[in-house]
C-alpha cells in the first residue's frame, strides 16, 4: 500500500490545482534504478495505464506501474519533502 503523509497530501493537492490539464488527476509513483546510490522514487502527474495499480489516499489517486509494484510490498508513505523535491522540473 502507498500512502501520503498529511503534509505531502496538502502539497500534492496544491500542485494538482496548478496543473493546466484537469484530466490529469493522479500521482504516479515509480521506483527507478539509481546506479551506485540505489533506487530512486519518481513522482509525476499522469493518467492510468494498463497494468497499473491504483491506491486512493486523502482524495488523491496514486498510480504504481507493474515494474515498480514489487518494491512497494511493505506499506510506505510519501513525505512532503519528496513532493517538494519533484515540484520543479
């Protein structure tokens, strides 16, 4: 299961309200290889694709792709720090 801390949920909602496309209403959470430093978590606003797992938390849809899902076997929370780090391109 993937969840958001209260501060992260607030930040995600702020960022979602600033999106130009109203149809992109989900937060994609992915795990990518990070080389020597291990895995990295990628966050992006996106739409659901075939094979995605969907989690709902605090009125926010969280999408996890099938490749990333094995890394989310234990419950995890996304923090506001992670959201801030990915807020700027």
